[in-house]
C-alpha cells in the first residue's frame, strides 16, 4: 500500500553495508537532490524526479523549496514510498525491493518495473508539492492521495497504463462521494483507479488540479 508519511523524526538512511551514506547529489531541477545512492542510482532517480517535476509544473502543481530523495530496502506499513513533511524528504524502496513488492500489487503488477519505480517518484513528489498548499480542514489525506494516485496513473506511459486491469471501474463517471477515506484505506488500489478516472474525466484536467491545489476542492470530510 502506498501511504503518505507524516513523521516528525528524520528518517534513517541505510544501504547495502548498513552504514549511513551522507553524500548528496543535486538533480537538474533546483531544490531536488538524491542522498546516499550510488552514482548510477542517483542518475536514475534524478532522471525520474526531473521528468516528474516538469510534468507537475505543467499541470498546476509545481514544486517549491527543497526535497531530498533516498532509498531503503524496506519501509513501514509495506509502503513503496513515503514523503516526510517535517524533513522535506522522500524515501522510496530501492529498485530491487520495489520490484519484489510490486509483483504482489493487485493493480500495478503488470506495469514494467522501470515505469513503476518512476511513477512512485512522481507519486511522492505530488505529496511534496501538495503539502505546501492550503488545507482547509484538519487533514487533507484523501485529497492528497487523490492527486498522487490520479497523477501517478495519468502520467504513466500510455503503453504501461494500458496494462492496468481497469475492470473494477464502473462503466460511468465517478462521482464526488466515491472519493472518500473508507475507500482509500480499505481498497487503496480501487481508490487509485477511481481517483484517476475521476481526475481525467474533466475536460481540462490541469485546471481541476489547480482547483484542488488551491484548496477550493477537497475530498476529505469533517470528523463527526
């Protein structure tokens, strides 16, 4: 399950030797960097992050400030990636660990490992971008995941997106009430599909993203 991490403590970055690797490599996008990875992996992550930053900026969700990306062999709650708000950093599974976990995904297993890895980078960068936007409620976790999942699937290469099993989607438009917290936490992969379908059923997707990013459209509900 992909979840957004809201952790106050700074993450611990461990790699093959079990030792912390402090080296930081800047990406081409100002403010983006990779920490503790091999040169080859740093290039791969920066390539994915730079491409994602361009896509998000073109769709009303530009990044601001700094974001550091690192990899780990495992993450809490079996997540593929986490964005830590307080530390402004992203952790993602390393490519080998990511591929193992991806194989068990009800939704993303058919996608190539390379495309899926890149899509997780984008997913977490959506969280980083949206975290700087106004939330008119106590929590906007549903809205954040709506954007992250919706844009993750939308920006998959067309041939990769075609591999997804969309048979669970109804043959109709997705309505507002179907994007909710129970669906997110009980059936996250179906939530992802519905988020993507709902987002892309708008004539101007990026205009709708802008509406959500400005806090004028929120899918979270007040606590009773």
